[in-house]
């Protein structure tokens, strides 16, 4: 069984926020990801693209298909 649960760490143990369909003393593997870390500012494709500092022709946005698939005039 694979499932994702929300839990609270009380300093000693993880306490699930909802009941689990598990028998007591069942061994599980936990992967810990802080829920507060993922609630920050959403990722922006534009911000990521700008951070790459790509160098290219100034008309990329107007001629994207030409650069991706070839100049239509060449066909």
C-alpha cells in the first residue's frame, strides 16, 4: 500500500492527522517533506526561464515556430 498522509511531529513521534488502515506495529517507510516548505511562492516558468539568462535572437517570441520547426519560407 502506497499512500500520502499528513502528520504532525511532536518531537518524538509522527502522529497522523487521519486514521490509517494499518495494524499496530506494522513497519512502514516514511519520507519526510515539510508541508510549510512547499507552500511558498509557486514556481513560475517565466521566472525560471529568465533566471537561465538564455542568449538568443530578439524575435524568439514572434518566430518561435520558425526556430523550433524551420522557416516556413524554406518549405
